[in-house]
C-alpha cells in the first residue's frame, strides 16, 4: 500500500476509534496483516447506521466489503505454558497458567508471580500480555473466556533486556495453547419465537 493510503487508513482508524468510545459495541479492530479496518456488526441495518453516522460526523462516504462470521476460541481445561527466549546475550523465561472461564468472561490477566521474579520484569510481562489481542491455535480466531495467570519467570543478571520478555511472553501463550484442548466458539442469536400450537413440533425441528 502507498504511504498516502496508509495515512488515510490510519486517519480513518483514529476517527472510528472516537466513535467506538461512544458506541463500544462497534468494536473497531485494525488488522495489521491485511491493512484493513474491521468492525463487528450485526447485519445490514447496523452497517447502514454506521455509514450514515460516519458521513454525518466526518463527511466521509464509506463502503463495507463482504462480511465474515466472527468465531472465537477458548480452552477446555487449565494448562501451563512456558516461553523461553535465549539467543546469544539475551535471556528471558516466562511461566503462565491458562484457565478456561465461563461464557462471557472475556480475557482476564492475573499476576501470581510474587517475588520469584523482579517486580519490574513482572510489570513488563503483564504489559505484554495485555497489549495485543491473542489468537488461538485451532483456527486463528481471537481468544476469549480465559484467564492468563503469570506464575513464574526468570531473568539473567547481565543478559536480559525488556524486549526479551515480550518474546518469551508470547511464546509462553502459544506453547500453552498448543498443549491445550482448544474449543471453537460460534456466535448465535438469542431470540424468542411465538407460533400457534400446531406448529410447535415443526418449529422445534427446524
């Protein structure tokens, strides 16, 4: 993509993030790999409302591409993930516990490392855990309904730098997910249906 296009996209992303603060259900996401802005919407009506809102607020006419169903992933049972990063003159090690949570819990992050690792390194690991949307290993969809708990880690007195823990943290998440039983979560509508009694059995079957 050209530099001009990149600037335009990022300017639009900034504007949409302003809208998201007012309307959190929009859930605006920047897809780095595709260089695209994604919005999580429920059907054509919401798309038209958002198009109108963007035009009214920013005087920009936008169009949306073909939508996809948004799946998510979680895990079936607790699993430990360990990440190492130790090329020449670098060293970091991170131990995480990944635990499933009830539906609708989102992603939670907890520090249970205590004094095993320096406090500054612990804070850095927690920052790295929370700075990105973690992707599952089953089909590459975002994770949800999971608690990621920092339970340990190690640093080298001379050879550890901040960036080392970023690598070790991400590796610990991936390693844990690869050892876990992953579950694909499919979205569904919640609705109520009223039909005459003679159609109840057919409705249930459908």
